C-alpha cells in the first residue's frame, strides 16, 4: 500500500508535500533517504577530486563503499585505507589488492584501546560506546592506535581524505595536522551531533582546525559539488544539530578551483 501511494504522487506537484509527510510519519525512512543521498554525494566528491590525480585516504573504510570509487577514479594508484575491525580489514585487503590497508584506529596519540564493534551495523563502531539501534550486538576488542602523521609518508601526494569514525573525527585530524598543512587535501568527513557528542567534538573546533592548519572552509556536499558558497559558522552548527546533513567537505575552494591548482587544492 505504501509503495502504491508513493507511485500515485510521484512526478506530481504533490510529491514534495507527500515526501515531507512520509518522513514525518516514518523517521527511519527519512534517515535512510539521507544516508543514501549523502553516500552518493561522498562517492561523487571522491571521483571529482581523485579524477585529477593524487592519493586518497579512507579512514573508517568499513565495507569499502568509499574505497571503490577511489579506485574507480584512479585505478593505478595505491590508495590507503584504515579499518580497525580485523575481519573487515582482511576483506578489504582481499577485494582491493592495490590498496594499502592498515588495521588500526587513528587518534592524537599512539597506543592501544578498547574498540566497540557493532556487529550488525559496523558503521556504528567506534572507540567510545554510542547509542545503538535495537537489536545491535556490541563486542569489545583491543585495537592499535596510531597518528595519521606517522602512518603516511611525507612524500605521499595526498589529494583527498575521507573520514567516517563515528564522532572521533577531530582526534583523527589533530593527529594529522602536518599532513593537512603540507598537502592541503580535500577532506570529506562525517560530523553529526548524535555521535560527536561522545567525543566532545564540535563544529567550531572542526572549523578552527581546518582554518588554522590549511586554510580550508566548509561546505555541505551538495553545495560544494554545485560550486555554491561555503557555510558560515551558524549554518555549519545548524546542520550539525538538526542532522539533515551529516557529511561535509573541507577544501580550499569549490571543485572548479581544483582544475588550476591540482590535487590538494
């Protein structure tokens, strides 16, 4: 019945209203729609940047949804992945033989730590316990932690970094400030209040780090891909708190600026 009603209004002037009512009635449907839309935009941003050359780094590579577009855009490049969950890291090595896969987590200081694995939804896994959907089994494992600056050789021509670490993104970036300053890569990152609050990570701290290390500004994915204006501080926080956008781009300019400046612009 739901699909029949959706087909009736599809393509009519009533479709936007019907979609809004649908998402109001079924919040899980809205969340799934946002996830699909943002994954498509993340993959497109990866293709745009790496299609011009350079190395991609996938931090929180999970099942490879954002590693494969790196190889699609630059198939002969040894892109780098970080995935602390052992069975996922091994699967990535098997599926992406040209990739350099590190079975490690990234943070500000090296060491070992407990890592919370959400078995049914590995994308919810992280160094700190999160709020998990009903029915998710959480398993604790020990993982090695390193700094991004010590894991990537200085001469590696890093053009893009993608980060999806369930709230720990600021700690990852603080461990890679030399890399950011040296290469000024485009950074595609997840930043959502629902997970960042467990790490004390805020939009203001993220924006300050990008501005200080590499002069980057922040866009929503759709705005950056369309060449529109970056976010101001109020807009970044509004998206962070509302959850209507969970993934963002930090860059020196819109995609058109990459043509003149090359990888890392």
